[in-house]
C-alpha cells in the first residue's frame, strides 16, 4: 500500500490504527490473563500481532524462518521503531521470549502483559541490579530457553546501526548456543521515531545464517560473536554504520534520553 499523502487522510488512518491497536491489545491482554501456560499466551500474542499488522495495512514478510534451529538459539536484530517488538512477536514461534529494558515492566498494562508472556526484564542503569538480571537471563538460557535481543538497546531518528551491547553475546557464549542475526525493515517508516503519525507500508524480516560460538572462552568469545553478528546485520541492512561516523545525526529517541538523564541524577 502506498504511503498516505494527504494530511486529513493520514490523521484518519492514524486514528484507525491507534484504535485498532488498543482494541486488539485489550483482547490479547485478556487472553494472557486467562490462558494457562506461557506458550498458549505467546501463541495468542503472535496471532493478535499478525492480525494488527494485516488490518493496519502493514503486511509482514519473513524470510529464512528455516534457519531457526529446532533447538535453543538467540536471535539478535537491529532496532528502528517501537513496532519492532510487535513485528518479531508476529514472526517468531512461541518458544522465543524477549529480553526487554526493565523500565517497560512499570508501564501500566504493558508491563503486566509482558510478564504474562514470560519476557525477561534487564536493568540498564543500575549496575548491581543489571548484573543480577543478567545472571537470571543466563540461567534461563542455560536451561534451553530461546531469546530475542535488540542489542543496540535503543533507536535513533537517523537510519543506521548503533554499537551493540554485549549481553546477548555473553549469554550465547556461556550457554553454548548459536546466535541468529535478523534484519527488520519498514518499521521505521511505519512508525517513525520522530513522533510523526503512523503510516501503512510493507515490513520485512530477513533471518540470516546462524553464527556458532567460537572455541575460546570468556570475553574473547562473546566479543567475537558480537562483532560477527553486527557485521552480518550491517551488510544485510544496507544502512550507515553509526559507530564509524561517530555521529547519529540526532540524539536517541526522547524517552531513552529522559531515562538516561534520570539515571544520572
């Protein structure tokens, strides 16, 4: 579907998309509260996420699903929009749980829903609590759980790839499971970080070949995994490497900037 050009039409579409989102969000929250078992709740979330993308005129295409091993793995992806989590929920099997910044656990209703589908919350600003969260995530990974990370940790107004934090790769190296890079396109245009109105458009996820942990142990193994995964995503994404330029063009999205300022105060 072509992007909506006229302002009245775009406003009407935005209202339609927002109302549709909240109606479906309340439905899936009710399902998450009622359904027994985390896998049933995640399956419901997947179905509702797919339904929203379809009725919102954001058709999703996924390539490379066969690369998701039947066993445990850790998916890492670029981050461009608040839509990314919803899009990956629609795309991935119910055995995957998301690793999410702890601030989301305090968001009314959203935090409750994320807990009910087994999301892992990680503290970013308190070192001691962050270490405890990382140990919990690692224990779950060692138990065979498959996880999804957005290792940039945030997104900017300027297209491009930020540096990767090491948490996902430390977890993969210590659990001895493969890292599977993934690239998402179209979410930045559909729901821009600039705060402009949402718009319809195609969204695509490309799942890339798995990367196995190397023989060495400790920091060297996790750093090697991080660098190889980031390079694979950067090449497939075709956007600038923002760590090379040293300039993101704009500060991080305002919510993330506020959180960072609050942590320093």
